[in-house]
C-alpha cells in the first residue's frame, strides 16, 4: 500500500541519523560551565578522534535499540497507517459530502440571507422611525406652537401671540434645545418680541390718530346724551311742580308743553326741517317769547325722536390700547408705554385746545371746538376707569387744568368779537351743555360758570345795542297820533299788549281812540322781550332766584336809563319834530311811566322774588320817562318861543304910535290863531300851560309849568 502522506516521526528518529550532534547535544555541562563552550573544545582539541570513536559506539547502541523498538511496534504502525488511510478515504467522502451539503446550503440560504439582510434593514429602519417618532413627538408641540404664534401674529392677536411665545420659550424649546432649528427659534425670539412691540405700537398710533380725528364725533355723542338727560330732568321737574302746585303759572305750563311736544336734541351742526326760530327775532308778539326755542343748539327731529343714542364709548374700540398695554407690561416696558401714551395725548390735547381763528363767526365753530374737547376727556376718563395706572387722576387733573385755562382764554377772546345777542345766547347754551357734560364725568367746571357771568355782561351790551335799533325803528315808524280802534277785538288786542285801564274810554262807543300812539305798546312789549332775553341767559347757570332777579333788574335799568332814554332824547331833539309829535311823546311817556309798576310785577312773577326782599334792585323807569317828558316839555317851550319870535320879527309894528289903531295887527291875529291851534293840542296833556302866560307883553316868553 502506497503511502502518499508524509509520516511524522519523533525527534529520536532524527537524532539517529545525526549521532554526533545527538551525543554532543546530550553532553552534560561540567561544573556548571556553558555546554556550548565544552562542545567547542571537543571539536577544536586533540581528543577529537577518541571522541568520535566513543560517539560511534554510542550510535551503534542506539541503533540497536531503535531497531528493537521498531520491530516491536511495526505491526501496530502498519495497522495505524492502514487505518489512517481508511480514515483518509472516509474523510474525503465526508469532505465531499460536507462540500456538497455546503453548496446546497449556500444555494438554499441565499434567499434567506437576502431576507435576513432585508429584515436587518427593516429593523434598522424601524428603530430609526421609532427614534424619529419619539423626537418628532418632542418637536411637534414646538412646531405647532410656532405655527400658532405665526397665525396669531398674522391675525394681529398680539397679546395671545406674546403668551404663546412665552410658553414656547420656557416650556417647549428647552426640551429640544439641541436641535438646530430650535436654536434658530431661540435666536428669533427677541426679534419676534420686537416685532410684536412694533406692530402693537403701530396699532396704538393708528388708534391715537383715529380718536384725534373722531374726537368731535365722540364729544357730540356725549353732549347729545347729556342734553337728552337734562331735557327729561326738566320735564320731570316741571311735571312735579304741576302736581304739587295746581296754580302754577301759565308760563311754566307752556314751557312744559313745548319741551314735551318738541323734545329738542342737539343738532350737531345740522339744521332740521322743523328747527324753530331763534329768540333773537325781536318782533312785537302777543305771546311770551319763552314759548320759542333757542336757536343753534337744539333741533326737533321727529323721524328719529325715539332713536337710541349710542354711548360715547361705544363709538371707540379701545382694544388697541389694552393690547398694547398688556404687551408692554409682559415685556417689562410698561413705564415706557405709559410715558409714550401720555406724551402723545398731551400733544393731542394742545392741538384740540387750539381754537380756529374764525371760531367766533358761527356757532358751528364753537360747537366743533367743544365737541373735540369733550371727546378728548371722555376718552381719557374711560381709559382712567378701565386701565390700571395707564393714566391717573393727577394726570387727568393736570390736563383738565390746562384745558380749562386755555378754553376760558379762547372763549374770552373769541366771544368778545360776537355782536349778535342770539349767537352769544347760543354760545352760552353750548357752554352750559359743555360744562354739564364734563361735570357728569367728574371734572370741576366752576370756572366755566364764573366765565359765563362775564359773558353775561357782554350779552347785556349786545342786547342793548340790538334794542337800540329796535327802539329807533319803533320811534321812527310811529305816526305820533292816538291809536284808533273800530271794534272790540282791536280794543282787547291793544289792552292785551299794554296794561291800560280807563273807565271813560271803555264806555265810549266805537270807533274810539287810545290816548297814546302805537309806540307805547310796542316799547312796552320790547321791554318785556328784553327781560325774557335776559332771563334766557340766566337759565342753567345754577344761580339763585335772587341773583337772577338782580341780574334782570340791572340789565333792564340799563335798557331804560341808557338805551331807551337816548332814543327818546334823539327823537325829541330832531330838527323836524313838530309840537304835535312832542305833545304825543309827553303823553306816551306818561303812560309808560305808569306801566313801570307792571314791569316790576312782571319781573317778580318770572323770578319769584318779591320786591320787599332785601337788596332787591328797583327799576328806574319812572325817572327815565320823567326825564324824557321834561325834555319834550323844554323842547315845546323852545319851539313855541321860537315861533313867537318869528311872528314878531316878521311883523311891521309902529312902536312909537301916539294912538292905538282901530283894529288889531294882522300879525297878532295870526299869532293868536297859531297859539289857539297849538293849545288845542295840549288838551290831552296831564298839565296844561296857561295861555295868558304866552300872551303877555312884548318880549315875554311862554313858560311851561313843571309837571310831576
């Protein structure tokens, strides 16, 4: 049997073929010396031959031992070789089987390996997805909050956006702060805050600009509300007066009827179709001017009489202020916001308080000026009560003090240009409404009412100027002849206009004549109109009845002693006035003098202040009419003497005649005829001159007995 594989022998077999080396290597060292040195000495020394011999002998001994050993173990060796060869064949078969099995296994496991690789990738992807989901679960609230933030900013919901930004910064972003997009968000947070601040401030600026433009509308609405409230308050007051006092005066009854039926409202600068005439139409009327509506402020509008007047705050959306205040408070810049707001409002206040240069020309100018001021302070009052600390009472009081001083100065300046009493009266009513409206919001307005007392003096002066023209027109248009009446209706009409009672005249049949001319009832009624006009100004000034009575009496005294007196004096001093006119003036002033007590009663009735009250001013009408009558008497005396002088100057008398003529001079006859016709005019005078006093000797003058 051929052995193809090498057989491995033990080391002893190799030593047998190299006996020298074997023995040499096996030589023990002598006395602990190095064996290599000993071996070198054997090869190098003289004992080499003997050593070789001994070595050969030893090799032979070992060969014999080897041979014995091999002979003893040869059969086992052969069996082992044979068995080994069998094992080799079986191993080869096994190898082939293993190779074939491996090949089959590789072929069969290829799909499995591919599936395993796919499963591995799926498991890896699953782990990645799971990790991604976990991370997205943390990031998704951040992204949702950021998206919500952007949506809130887009819809201008800045305060919720700021709250969202705060939650995003302190709650959500710290959980995912290691991501780059979160770092970008963190870096953008200050920019977003600044953007919110800028946008909210822009809204605030728009709000401030809007209320600056619409402050007059806000003020108009507030004053309209106050006017409606005051009207119902007046109705209630008069109504309860009617209940408590059945004998109330007809004047109050007419006042109540007018207010209830017409229900005036603020016109806001627009005249309604049913607007009533102004009280300045001072024509002679049989009814009291108290039944007339004041012009300018109050109008009648039936079509929207029941319309609900919106509140002044309903016209303004204050949400930009609240949002901006909250935003700046959250951002820690509340003080900056407060300072900015107050600074801007102070600037707007100065603009509002600057009156237009032509404000005094029309009532609309004053109305718009007051509406803007009221609108400004209505807004500030609302801000005061709906915010905490944005404005305080000290700030409001400071603004009001400034507004009050500037308003009063502007009114003093512009009202001084007003020459129309109806405009001054309308201005007074507007100022009262302005003051009452602001007083309803808690602002002190005493200085405004004090200023109205100053305007009252100006109003009286404008009334006196206007009544000067009225009296002049009456005196110029009068025919200075007794008023004829042809029936009872005309008679009652005159008696209704002027308090005249004469039993003898009443008994006379129609037609008959009153002793006075037409200017007597006209002047009397105009004096009453003047008193009513003065009373109108005193309304709503919070004055006592005594103060109102004193004001009316003083103004009426000025009317009598200055205005009417000057007008009468001018008529009396005219060059073309005749004796008949002068006599009629004396008669007229006598009746007007007697009517002064009725004027006293008239003032007492409308003011409810008795004449016996201490410090009550008395009317000086008696003195005025006496002075006018004396002036007329003096003018008659002067004119009569001038006529006599003219007759005497024209006559050609023989002052040195020795004997009287057979008949009187024609000039004297004419003079006596003139005097007789003249004295015939004096029959209605309360005191008559003596004709003998006018027919004395040459050079004498007619004297007029003093009248009482």
